[in-house]
C-alpha cells in the first residue's frame, strides 16, 4: 500500500461510511463504530510506516500551493489521538443516541467531522488545512444544532459559527501574506524560510496566525461559545473539548518556526494564554454543574496551551494536547456516572483548612522540592531552559496547594503522607514527561529561544500572576464566608458577564414576541 493510500484512506473511509449510514439507516448501527476502529488501526499502520521509512510529504497537487499531506512524528501522533478519541466517542454514541429519530444523521455527521479533523492534522500545507477547517466548522455547526428546537443550542451554534469563521478568515489572511512573503504555502517551506527572518508580510501573517489560534482555542474574551455547547449531545461535547478545540494549538505547533521568529507574537501568546488560563481556572471553581465546570476547565487548559507555545516549549505543548484530549474525553463521557457517584457519597466530615502559616510553609516546601528535583535532573541530563523551569514553577504552585492541605492543623497524618507522596510524584513526572516529549517530537520542533529582556519580564509576570492566584486559592476557605466574597462568587460564576456582552452584540438574547390577532 502506497503512502498516499495510507494517508488518504482513513478520511475517505469515514466519509464513505457516513454516506452509507445516511442511505441505509438502522437502529444502533455498528458500522460507524467499526469504521472508527478501522481508522485507528490504519493510523497504527501509518505509524509503522513512519518508523520504517521515515518522514515524508506527499503532494496532492502543487506542493507550493499548500495541497499536500505530511507524514512526521507530529502528524502521526495527532492522527492516532484523533482516531482513538473518535472511536471511543462513536462507541459511546451508539448507545447514547439509541432511539433518537435522527440517529443515523448524527452518526453520519460525527464521521464526516472526524474525517475533516483528520485532514487538519495530516495537512502539509495551509490551503488543505484551511479547507479542512472549513469542513470541521460546517460539521460541528450541524452537530450543535442536532436539537434545533432548543434556543440555547441555536445561540451556541451562532456564536461558534461567528468565532470559528473569524478564525478561518484570519487563517486565510495569514496564508495570503505568507504567499507574498515566501512564495509558498507548504508548512515545511514556510518554516525553513522563516528561519532567515520575517519580512513585513511575514510578520503580519504570524500576527493573523496568533489571532486564528486564539479564536479556535476559545481564548479570552471570546471564550463564551465553548461554555455553551452543552446543549448538544454529550458525544459532541467530548469530541469538541477533547479534540477540535486543540486545533488552534496545532496551528501554532505546525508553524512553530515562523511564530518563534516573531518576539511580539510570542509575547502576545504568553500574555493572552496566561490571562485565559487564570480566568478560566478561577471561574471553573465557582461552577456547580459538572459539565459546565469541565467546559471552563477546557478554557483554562487552552490558555495554558497558548502560554506554552509563547514560551517556545513546543514538545510540551504537543504533550499537553495529547494529555488534555484523553482526560477531557473521559471527563465528559463519564460525567453522568460522576454525578451519581457524588450523590451516593455520604455527607463528608470536617475539612482541614490551612491557615496563612500552613500555606506559607507549603509554598516554601514545594519550591524547595522543585529546586532539588530540578538540580538532580540537571546533573543527570543537563540544565533545562529558563522557560521550562518557569513552566515547572507554575505547575508546582498546584503542588503547593496539595501540600497546604496536608499541613493544616486539622489534617490527619494519613492526609499529610498522601499529599507528600503526590507532590513528589507530580514533580518527578513533570521532568520525566519533558524528557519523553523531547525524545518523541523534539527533532521536528524548534528549541526554545534564548530569553531576552522582554522574555524575562513576561516570565516574571507569569510567575507572579500564577503565584498570587495559587495563594488566593489555598486561602479561599479562610475568607469564603466574607460578605464581599458572595458577590464576587456570583460575578465569577457568570464569567464576569463577558459572554452576555457577546450575546447582545450578535442579538442572541433577543426575544421575538408574537401575538395572535383576529
């Protein structure tokens, strides 16, 4: 089987089965699930081909015009991820949609959307990637409108179409400017040319890339559409949050050389990503519905993904996409069981609340632990970049929160031991996964840039911001009952009403009144 057949067969198979499902609908069809499993097997064959024959590119037309497929570690990783999540979602959907009047239509739309996502991750040029993004948006819009009688579903679909379409337009603009700058739309050709510097048109193209990535990852302040897609069936939410929303990060990773050649673009990603991550995480803590909390968690995680890209930690950003996709797919598909499990739990006993001294000790111990582990890894494998160490410090703030629970005066000894073990494991895991990510994808992605004055200022700003939020979170039980807190909790639970402002801008809150006249 040729490389062309290997790369084209998965999306073609999905599209073929989608058409067959529409033409011959049956109850609880097994064919869509079987097709998704077959695509996963095919992507395994593609992986073997990569290991045996090495990376390559295959033109579907003019390679310079961006009509090509790309076979490398990044595309195979994303292809395996999309096909695996797709198979799990289709397996879940077979039972979830059983008895729906339009069950066959749903399966067909899901398969077609999966095919489009596969084309996005396998694209070797911007033209094919843009066409695939358009198909993804079209398929997802129809899935969001699977229950068209619901006003909330129509509003979510309208906002998704607006933001996703704006991202497509930004990507089209970037492609045009890249053509003016370098005379090619091939991803590899753009990356090679950008290493010699970016002309003015190239700078504009990278700026539009950042805008496109921000829109497709639901970055602040146009994040509202992502938190409202719960009106669609759960398999759609799982596919969207576990795979499609990561595509903005994939755009940046695929054109990492060009993005990294623009210090302004990298700075914008750090600031926008950091703000989105903090905002999403804080709002998530105020949500009572499990699926809404998962949606806000995705907003925070996508912000953190943009932050990683802005720091130049490209292999870690790709690892983040893989880990977040698997975790979030499980989170949405298991949300119903989680609700039942919580309902069956007896009322918990007293909670160990850390005071200011316990929090201060926890952060000091967590940072000492991180420093010791970092020094140990530096002796074994060499020093890490300043960006990687800064990212690890941000992650260790979460470890400090765990330690604070274990150091509270009311904490039992077993809790202290468990938090200590979890803290050591989390710190070791960060450096271990960093090594793994570098080994898997480092050869295909640029190394982090040497930080200058601007980069150091942004690193310090990010550390201070995440540190303050982590301390506030750890101390939250101490001031949670203050009267002022109740008001802020309401504001945060509503996302500071930014989504409402977008509703008004697009007319999403208008109510049409009709009257019967005789």
